C-alpha cells in the first residue's frame, strides 16, 4: 500500500545517519517511529511539510541495517535498508537525475503524454544498483496537472505536497534503500528562475517582475516546507542560520565511500541580474 509513510530519504556521513520520513496530511498528535535493530527513536511530525526527521549519531557505516518507519498507532511499517558504506578504495556509482515532470505537452492519458510514475526511469536506474542517488532540482513542476496559482499559502503548500507525492511514489523504492542527495531548484519553489538573493530581504522594484526583483516569491513558510521535504535528511548545514528572508539553508558537506561532496545552495544566494547588472538589460 501507499501510506501512511509516502517515502523515506536518508544520508550517512561521518558516522551520522539522518533520515526524513514523508507523510500525507494526517490528524495531529501522531508521531513517527524509526526502528533499526534494538534502536527505536520517535520524532515530531511537522504539520506544514508533514515530515519527521531522525538523526542517529555514532552510526556504524560498515554494516547493512534493515529499518522500519511507522506512524504511531499504525503497525503498517515502511521498510528499507541502510546500506553499508562502500569501501573508500572501491568505485562509487552515482545515479544523477533532474527535472521530474508528470506530463508533457498536450496531455494525453497514455505513456506519450503522462510519464508518471516513471517506470522506465526507475527500472533503468535500479538495474545499475547505484551506491548514491542525486536529484539536482525541479523534483516538481508547479504547473503539472494543477495550476500554480492558489488562493492562499495553505493551498500553495498542499498543492506542492500533492506534486511532491508524485515524486515520492515514483522514486521511493530507490530512496528507501539507497542514500540520496536532493536539492531544490527554481520550480520546486514555484519560480521560473530563482534569484534567491538570500543575503537581503526580498524587494519590489518598479518595472521588474517579482522574480527579477530578487528574493523568493513565496513566503518563508512555503519555502521551508519545501526544504523540509527535500533537504532535511542531508548532513547538518555548515552554518544553520536562516537567510535574511527567513528561509532555511542547506549548504553542507557529505563524506561517503571515500568521496568528499560539497552540497551548495547557490541559487538561494545569487543576486538577480536585473539588480546586480542593470546595464545588461
């Protein structure tokens, strides 16, 4: 069945295991439970993003460990495997994917128009048995199946979660067993282009669109809900302070299998070209 755990995302870096479990909107007061062997830990479920975050320090990366995530009061567990970390002298296989669309063009209810749930891509990636997954942005597109314009921020967040659920459904049988790096890009936060300008407040500039004025178009509540779903399982940020607009950050470092990975939130901090170089037109 699909639910109540929609997917899990995890990383292992420097003997720290981090995992995020994704739930649909549910009744409040429930908690998430992670069981790994004799370890059982509980986590609060964020009621904007409907995510629960787990961190286990002193993780032994050299052994494979089955795990189960449950919703309190429900014994339908979601099971996966924390892989043993590859030896630092071995070849590392990374599957890199980007821009997950649900449908294309003039929507037809067949495989030419409706791509979800991406069975061909899933099968191709699974056949390679990668050691690490990397989703580099646009895990959702704001106009897929439902329009990007919503009546209020609650509706925007629910609309995002509806689209994120498609991603979870498509790739969860990869992410449940393989460590995964996901970072958001412009469409994940309902932009056509993102000039986050995170070192200053968003602004309104006469003659420029909200996007080209720099900063995020949506509220920090929306952006942080998106971030919770996609990056809360990454190693802790190097500097965890929110940006000037109140958005969480995710620039960090992951060491895994002998490789040392810089994870950058560059578009969150880039200035709008219309502001930085107005003579460029």
